[in-house]
C-alpha cells in the first residue's frame, strides 16, 4: 500500500534535541500520486528511463535554444518550464518571454 508514513520517537531530552535538529532535513512527505509514479518507473526496464531522460533533455535543449536568442536572459533560470508535456507549451513560453524582455 502506498500512503502516509507515520512514526514516533521517544528519548532523553538531550537526544530529542539532537533528533529534532536533524528531523527538519530528513522527514518529508511525498504526494501519493508521485509515489505511484515512482513505483511505476521502478517496474519498467532501463529503456523507459533512458527514453524519459532523452525526452527531458530534448525539452531542456528546445527551451534553452529559444531563450538563448533573447538578450540578457539566462536560459538556465527557466529550466523548470522544460517539464511541460507538449513542445507547443515550451514554444509559447519562449515567445511570451521574448516579448516580455524585448
């Protein structure tokens, strides 16, 4: 089953103080649908990850190429946009940014 992680810890005040400092950097939650996607990918063969990597690289390069033509814009600042599923979304974003910075 995929879902929430629940737990607890008890200890001396000194130990708990140290644990609470580390806790903020170690404990996190992941949305259930993200957990499902990780399970899905782990069940695939290596070619799935290779294709996904190639696809993301292509989107990064497409967006970076378009943004590199805009003066005073650093393409790497917009890398999060490359996760758009459709190339048209990337092209529209690049056009809007070009208009904004022109």
